[in-house]
């Protein structure tokens, strides 16, 4: 895999109530990823960027919500989400600490 591609696969961490609960219960982190990203690419990208060991990657496609009224119907874009399970003892912290 191309190193430049690995740096582009992860778009951002997905911070929500559900992702926080999953992280606390089962040592997982949730990322927003490119729509054409594969599990192997996601695993290597997380291991390279955060220096952690990944045991499992689960991917889900999130459908965009319908927005607007009767006059101007619209739809938000579809996106892809990856649940990354880390090995015990490894952790990624997105909070800012000083």
C-alpha cells in the first residue's frame, strides 16, 4: 500500500455518545474514513499514525439523512465509518490535555 494513500484514509475521529460508550466498554475508536477505504488500509493507517496495535476493524456505510421541506428536498452525503478495536493496553486519546 502506498504511504501517501494511508495518510489520506482517515478523515477524522467520530466523536458521539455511541462512540464514547463503545470506546469505554470495548477499547474501540471510531473514525470517519474515505468511502473507498478497505479494512486493511484502515488498520495500517491507524497503526502507522497512532503507534498502536489493532486487532479488528469493522466498517459501516452511513446513509445521508433527508433534509429540506416539500419545496426543496435534499439529502446529505453518504459516508463511511470504521470501528477500530485496539489491543489491550493500547489507547488513543483525542482530548486536549495541557
